[in-house]
C-alpha cells in the first residue's frame, strides 16, 4: 500500500457513526499514519459523500460534502 493515493470507505453502518467532521478527520489522519502516501479519503455515509483531501503545503485536511449521491453511481467504482 506504499503507492495508495486515494481510498473510499462506506462507514454508514458504523456504530457509533462518525458523522461529525472531527471524527472523520481523525480517521483520515489515522489512515495516513499507516499509509503516508494517502492524500484523499472519501467516506460514504448513506447518500452523502464526504471527501477529505490532505494538502501537503499546509499539512492540514480539508473536507467537502456532496449530499444526495450514492456509491453505486460513483464513477470511482466503475470498471474500465
């Protein structure tokens, strides 16, 4: 997993659900500890996609929420 840059995780059924941004950022940062090359972590929670991107310039995680999306319609999951 040395070259892994992006990962998508469906955390919609986790209990308790990490719905708050601080919990999601902590999960993304924890993944980066074990895989330092990760720069984009996407969490699926029901029909919402929360994308966390790591900026090397600032050393911080930024997030963007895309509501009303579904994993089965994401182009990331498609086979080419």
